[in-house]
C-alpha cells in the first residue's frame, strides 16, 4: 500500500509499505478515505520531536471505512464509515475510566522512553514518533487501529467525510481548549494563533458563552477566517499585542488566554531572536514566546489554556507572574473520545461548520509539496485535506 513517510527533516515522501493487518483481537483495519495534515505534524517535519525514524508513516487525522475487525471488536463491522481519534486508548485503565483518554496507561509500548523524557507516559498516538508508540499513521491507504472497540465513531449517512474528519483531532482540541478556560457569561477570551485549532477554539469559546473573542495572528487569510468565526482581530505585525489587549479590556486583560501556537512561535525583536538561536543550538526545544505573552496579558486570577504542542524544555517562563497573580494554566493532549459524540451532534445541528477552515484538497501524490506549502504559509494555506481514495 502507499503511505506518506517521514524521510528526515523537511522531507516526506510517498512509499510502498506492507499492508496494514490485524495483530490483536481488538484491532480493526480501516481503508482511509480522507486524512489531513495537522499543524503538529509540522513539528515532526521540522525535526523538533524526538523518536522519529526514517520510513515512519505520518498522520493522526483520518477517517475511512472499516474493512476488517478482530474478534474483540463487536461494535464495528466491515463497511462502517468511521472517524478515528488520534489518542490510542484502552478504555479500561484508571485514566480512560475518568475519560482522560490521552493519558491511557496501556497504549504506549514505549512508555519507558516517554517516562525518561516527561516523568510519566501519556497514551500512544498515531504517526507521532516512537516516543509515543511508533504507531503507523493514517496518511496511508490503510491503517491498523488498536482498541477499535473504544476509539472509532460511526458517522451518520447524513454527514460528509469532510464534516466528520476533524472530529479526529482539531475540533475536539479547539473545544477542549475553550472548555479549559472555564468561560463565564460576559468573559473575554484571547486566542493566539488562527490556524485550525485556534479557529475551532474561537468558535467553541463563542458557543460556551464568551461575549468577546480576540484573535491574534499575522496572516491576513487566517485573520479573515477568525473574523468570520466571530472574533475581533489583532495583526501583531501592525499592533502591539499586549498594549492593544490592555486598551480593549479597559486595562484589566482578557479573562482567559489560549495559546494555540505551541513550540514554534514566531516573535519579533530580541525575544524572537533569543528563542530561535537557543532552539537551533538545542539549548531549548521550544520557542515559547506566545506562552509568555499569554501569561503577561491575562487578567489577575485568569486562566491560560494551552492546546499548542510543546515537547520538552522552555526558557524564561514568567512563573513569578503565574504565582503572584493567581493564574491557572491548563493543558494536555486532547481527550478526543470524550468530545466526539457531543461535537458530532453540534455539527448535525448546524452550530459548527468544520469545513470552513479547508483551503486545499490534494491527492496522496501531492502531500510532500503540501507539507512545504503548509509550513511556509504559501498560497493562503490554512488546512490541507488529503483524498486517500484510490
């Protein structure tokens, strides 16, 4: 079968690989219909996530058709159309029983590696390094889905493939980011980064009762989408973000701030140069400029929500501000399975249109070029959907 494989920093390619097949009784094999390139895939592309090996199959956002199930999977049958969550979760451990699926204790076979890096291991994840299990990803014609009796969600006939696709990751991620803000009626929420997760965080914050959402980015196409999603916008190349937020909130600051950017933030001035140099020299693994701004901007007693991916060590985080101003920081890989059914219902009810963020549709043979286009923000690219159908 054909698959998108990691071949090194800034290099992916289409390779012929062995067909996906059942290994365990709770497995299913899915024929992938649609996949997507995620912003967090770019951290792999740029070489900032450890544990990648040449030939690893990429992709953790995908949906498709069930072609085979193991004897332990009784909730799915061949021919079912499903969307698959990116966390691989057993459904039985302490964390899965608490609906904290991204912290599953049983799905990362390389937990010892993750424990050395982070202290404890999270779940395994499709197509996201051997640190998180070394699982083959979904940018392939077929994929093996472990614990298929827990993860995949059947898609109703009334819903298109593209409407369902983003239930695999970015729609639940944006929603959980907003939910972590503990939004109250009348609140103002600021969102850094108007990529796909940031856009869904904007929509979700509005759904959860935020009176104002302020979006920060520098790319006109992303700011335009943020405006369509109901946000006021700040182009940080034209306006000072912190000064503008103070002015727009009467000096108090937003009630909650969402960092939807993560480890590769672009900042101007000395701070941006400092982080780029230290990251290039591997003296820190992150460029945490947005996280610093969120902490500085948030009102006293407010909440910082961090859906943006961070991998390791960050420098000069203002912990004094967190402690002395009673800020709360909430983060985590998304517990996708918890949100899939409620968000599917919101899509069916017309409350969210996930497809509005799609700017490019490509075939599998075009994925290497699409990675470069997405990384370099060329051709007004915001979200790439890959048609995997043969």
